[in-house]
C-alpha cells in the first residue's frame, strides 16, 4: 500500500483501537468484580455470581455489535445495470480506477454519497441534482463521490465507519449497563478521529477526480447552493402544508425545475438560462423520469418529517384540496378585531370612500395571518382573483389579467397603518378588468 493510500487507514485503526481499549477496560472491570465475587461468596454461590457477572458484562458488547444503522429512504434505480445513469457511473469508476458501487439508488436529499450496505457500498444520488444539473455537471459532481469507493472498500475504514455509526446510535438510544457519560465520551473521541479520517478521504477523492469533467464540476458547484435553496423553499411553502393536510404532492422534482427557472428569470441569476436549459439534463439518463419523480416524491415526507403520507396529489388539485381549505379555515377563526371586521365589510360592499378612520392597536399574534386569509378568500369570492400555485412563493392570488395580487402590501398597510387605501385602490382596479 502506498503512502497516500495508507493515510486514511491510520486514523481508521486509531478509531478501532479506541473501541478495543474501551471494551478491554470494561472487561478488566468485569474480571475484577468477578474475582471479588469469587472471593467473597461461598461455594456454588461464588460460581453462580461469577457467571452472572460475566454474562452481565457480555450483554452490552453483544447488543452493541448487533446495532444496525437504518438505511436511508431511497428509490432503486429503474433499469438497474442497463440504465444510462448506471453506465455513466461505471465509466467514471473505470476512469478513476476504483471499484464500481454495488448499486445506484435515488434520494430526495440535495446530496450524493456512498452508503454502506451488506452487498457493498451503494451510490445514492439526490434527484434534485439529477433534475437540474446538466449531464456534464452531474459527472463532475459524482466523480469525487465515486472516487471515495477505494476507501469504502478498505477493511479498516469500513470497520471504523461502522463503529462510529454504532456509537452514535448507542449514545442516542443507550446501551445498558454501559454508563451514558462514558459511552458519550468514547463516541465523541471516535467522532473527532473520524472527522480527520473523512477529511483525508475527501481530499484524496477530490484530487483523484480532477481528471473527470473538470469544467462540469466547477459549473455544478455553482448550482448546488441554488438547488438546495430552491428545494427548501419548495418544500416549506408547498410540500409541508400538503403533508399536514394528508397529501403527498407528485412530481416535486419537476416543480423544482420550474422554481429554478422562475428564480433565474425573476432575480436575473439565470444569465444564459436558455442555453443551459438546451443542454441535456441529468434526469434524461433515467429510463422513465416521470415515474421516478413520482416514486421519489412519495418518500420525501419520510426523509424530511419522518413519516409517510399515503395520498398522492396532482398539482392541478393542490389549491382545491390543500390551499383553499386551509385558508377558509384560517379566515373562519380570524381574530375578532376591528381591522378584520372592517375588511370583511369592505369586501362585502366595496364602495369607494376616501375617509378612513385610523384603528389603533393593530394587534399582534394571529391578526396578520387571519387578516390575510380573510382578504384572500374574500377576493376569490368576489370573483376578482383565483388561487394559483407559484413554485417559489407557494399559493398566491392572480387577478383576471394574470398578475399577482399584492396581498403582502395590502396587509402591511392594514396592520401597520390601518390604511384601507391600497385595498380600495386594488378593488377599483380589479372591477375594471
């Protein structure tokens, strides 16, 4: 083994020595207690006491080695070995001179990693990257991950990683009769060593991967943060409300692309966006991108909130089944406040007026949310606006001209200044459409 290849092995062996030392200390303590029991207890009681102590000491060691870290929630790659994505992974592995992963699986996480499994390391690829990155960028992004396969097959590194994962779970769940403070100290020390080992592995993998799509790798890194931010915004503003209502939206990855295109056009971060979108996306490497998107979208709630949501939801049904019921409920329970009452009255009889009496104590807490719901539902009931899904902002109102209703500005004027002028002006504008 050359010097570079040996670098991650040294901290891996140090981690294993820490674990072995902890077990030896536990064993010495147990033997000491057993000897003391043998000296103090008479006859058969001494034998029984020694055996009981030894069994008591062996129990946590046995339990620790039976800890199995849960596998990540993933979707198997459709087409398996025949898929074009798998072919590209094998090509990268061959170019880097590393083993091929045991399988390729897909996750809704904005990440790509190697996950240890019984049959060998599995390459897990985040579908947000697949749907937005171009093929050359995807190759550049995956190359350093795949380059880590050499370390992932090194026995010492494999055992060290498995020990650290077990220590994390044992610290979290407990592994009686091992004292939690001692278990936490061992876990923390092993994690410290593991961080150094992973930095060495990552540096070596990055250096090794430089030969694969260097330009694509640079472009990919420019997009990674953008993808993660848009994905988080999409989940926060659209997916989480749907999950709370008992629905799992379909085609979240396709929605992500729409959100990123909208972001590029709106914030001018998409210079050359048309050229970019003309290139082949990573999801084109899948046999059935639409089916994969639906399968991955079904497990997003498992990854991000820890439980599955069974009822699938098409985006065309989103406002009817998720947004509008939530807003109607919020409007019904809006706080009993003069601003809310006056807004309801104005929406029921939107006659023009220029004299607005200021209303003091615009309220805290639930008022802005309740007022917003009353305003949105009232405008829809008047026929002046409709609920529409916006990939970046969630559910918004659009008027008859297709423009977004300035709900935020109207609510701000009402809550902060008790000023109904923006609302009256907009109602006058909408009535002329």
